[in-house]
């Protein structure tokens, strides 16, 4: 079965639990009732985001960074100094933060999850490390050297007269609380593989931050004037070394720039699917590109990690607005790993910066949770799993710019997904051989207004017709043995 992953902002979550239970809660003593949603939602993996040792430099930079402070004030109008913490992606050391329960606490939480049949995923940040990481000042050779003549915003003076490059994505400004690792140095690669080996003893998989930055082609082009070329690709070697010890270990790549297929070929089990998020969130929804995307190579599709929000992106209720529910229907009926972000099921709107530890109070949307729980139940159907195939539907409707449909099927069993991303109702008609000779009693219909029933639909010998209300998605589950 495709994995269903629940992302937790660990520091924020444990703080909220401690307030709710009026006692300190760490990973060592999470109350069982707080995990009931995982069981009810049939989640197969938890991603604990941000468990590693905190960087003191990163916290200080976050508190004084002009642009970041504006973002934090947008989220928390009554922002206090104690609300600001280090970025979880400026890792000082791959040891579990003692404030979260340390290594013993993490292992206890992993055992707690395992008792529920749930795996644990942690972060691996391969491109860079915190300014105050454990390998400095003894091993500056693990990082990219710079000089005093380089722009101040691109480098860090770690000792008098010695400068190192900040980590960066070549299309954006450097991350000022990090240092760029030098993968042209074989010793750096070995050091990071050592970190991966230690992480693999604590969990069942890793989400690899900005994984495409370590592709030889990307690294060499980004840093060609600063260091030698990478001697070889890092990922195949690293993944092979981990799986020599842990054969079932799962690798998930945060990936962009059409590098997903390349990373899959290097051994990643799943790669981020940002195009799905973008196509569904376009105004109007980008139906031609979405169709092309969902009909491409099934093997590629099966190794994508789908999401409609995560800690980096706007929340689904903000990005999709009234289309959140219909976007969720699409998310949970296409192939691949599914990623659900903490707060998504409640319909929270405000995206919390990763440098904050306090949640703003929001009312959310209590109609979303029952829908999600029903979709989690339905996604276990074989039509939505590895053997299911996708077929695009040719709809007859007045406006197809914001409306589309597809069929997911295995031999003898079909499911039809119909989505209206517009603000007005749409009458649609379509035909399919699997519907021939059936009546409405042969079909179970679900609306994204669940538990409300689908209002207007009819099945006749020549076509199926239904009325999609504004921002509504419909799932028609059909069972028929093919001759």
C-alpha cells in the first residue's frame, strides 16, 4: 500500500501537549490518546520534523533577521522573544535535542508508533549545516571556502581571516544561518554518510531536504568557481550503504526543477510532487498540464510524494481556499505516497514559520476532518493503490476550464473522480464502458461535502449525468465484473 505520512512540527507539538496536559511532555511520554488520530486516519508513517540539536547561532539570526521578523509578526502579532527558535534546517549535530527527550525519548516514541504499525521518518539535511556545527573549527575542509573579498551576505567568518560559504539554493539568497558542505571532498561525503548511518539506527526512513542540490550536475554548476568537481554522484553510494544494513529503509527526496525522475533512478523511493500542488492551485486550475502529469509513466507516478500543503508551502485552506476539499479528493485518489501536514485536517489557514514555537489560535474548519477520514478509508481500496491505473475522462460540460475527471481502476472494478474547482455549479455528462447496463444501486457516491449526499445525478443507458455544486468533488465507486 502507498504510504500515508503525517508531518509533525515536533517542537510546536510537544509545547502544545505540555500546555494541554499541564505537565512537561517530551517524546518519551506522549499520551496515547494524542496519537488516536493516527490510528483513526490509518496513517502508516509519522515524519517528526525538527528533532536535531538546536543551533544557537540560528536562533539569534532568526530573532534579528529583518525579512523573517516581518513574516513572524504576520503570524504572531504579539510575538515574544521566547517564541523564536532555531531553524530545524540549520542542524548543529545529528543528535536528538535533549529538550525533546533526547535519544532515549525518540526511541520510546518510535516503539510507541511501532506498536500501532506506524513507521518513523526523520530529517536529513545534506546540503548544509549550522554555523555552530560540531565539525568546526576542527574540519573547515568539509565546507566551501570563501575570501574576505566575497560579498558579506554570502559568507561567514568562522575564524579571523578565514571565511566559509553559506548554504544556498542557486536561485535564491544564501541561508545566512548555515554553511555549505563541500561534496567535492570525498571526506565530506563519508562524514555525511556516517551521519546517515547514525540516523538510520533511530528511524525507518529519512526526508532528504533539497535533495537535488547534491546532484553532481547541480553542485558542480553552483560551486564551479569555488571548489573542484564532485568526484562521483553522492546519492547512489549513500543509499546503497544504508540499505546494506537496513534493506527496507525509505528515502524521500524534497526535489524540484524536474529532477524527480533522476533521483528516483538513484534509489529514492519517493520524490516530492510540487507540480501537482501547482497545477491544482492555478487559477484557473491547469487542466491540460494536470492531465499530462497524471497520465505520464505509471512507474514514475508510483514513486511521487503528493501533498497539498507542508511546512514550506501555504496551507491548503489558504492556497486552495474553498477548493481545499476537492483538492484533497484528488490528492487521495492518485497513486503515490500521500503527505498530510499537521493542522491540515483542521483547516488551519496560517502558515507558521519554522523558526516559531508558538501556534496562533485559529478556529479552522470542522467539516474537513470527517471528509478526510472517509477519504483515508477509501484510499485503501485496490483501485487507488499500486495496481490501479488512471484513465482521463472526456466530459461534456459547458465549462471545462475548471472541471475535470478521471477513472482509477483494476480489472472488474472502477472508481470515477469528478472535480469542480469553479465558484459556480456545472452540469456534466460522460460515458464509460464500465457503466453500461448498471443502475444507480450499483454505485456508491460520495461528495466532498461529506457527510452530505450527492444531490443530483442520474445513470442511463447512454451516459452518466450529474450536477457538481461550486467547489465540489464527487467520487463514484463502481463494482462490475468484466467479461
